């Protein structure tokens, strides 16, 4: 009984938290996916360890995506000044 209640609460809570992370870190997730695929492709083409190349690519892509998100959210593009006039 207790585990059924925990499952019925935990699964929707986990889903909502993943949805929030996806919405907040869209560039990070996209960068990690593209970086992982690129790293795996480079690892396969150079006959090195594909898993290690994919992990490194995902890390670099995720970091680049996070930096892009930070830059795009903090950038001023002049829209506030246009609204005041």
C-alpha cells in the first residue's frame, strides 16, 4: 500500500521535473544530443572508442548549449527601449 502511494506520487512528480528541466535547458539538451552524436561519429571514423568520444562530445555540446542559453537570456536587443517610446 505504501509503495503504491509512493509510485503514484513519484512518477508524476518526476515527469513534471523533467518537463521543467527540458523547458529551462533546451539549448543544453540539444547541444548535448548533437555533441554526443558528433562525438560518436568522430570516434567511429577514427577507429577510437566510440563510447568515450560520445561522452566527451555530449559534455562539450551540453556546455556550449548552456552558454548559448545564458547568453541569449541575458542579451539586450533593444526591445525595452522601443516600448518606452
